[in-house]
C-alpha cells in the first residue's frame, strides 16, 4: 500500500493522526508480546537448517526455496515451570 502525502489524504486530519497513533500503539504491543514469549520460553530449532532461511529466488520480493517450511522451533522449557 502506498502512502499518500498528508495534503492528498481525503480523511480529516484528526483521523489521520489517530490512525498513526493507533498503528504505532499496535506495533508496540506486538513487540511487547514477542519479548514476553522469547523471555519466558526456551526454544530450539526443529527440522530447520540454513537453507530454510537463505534467499533462493531473487524476484521483485526475495523468496525462500519452494519446499521450505520456514523456521520451526520446539519449546524446550517454560520459565514458570522451572520455579
């Protein structure tokens, strides 16, 4: 999605500012949630090697190899159960 210049955006200015604020707030919430997950659990790679993350196709958007399942992890321990 392309960004419009503020002068071209047909929405009222307060709506545009609120949209930007809420978008930033949502992104912060996602970062916080991911931080909690990575802090609380211990992971190990599962059936994953370097070819699963190496870029294989240089198209408009670089892509992984076709048969890759992506990065998979297995939860080894939970910080709460270790106490």
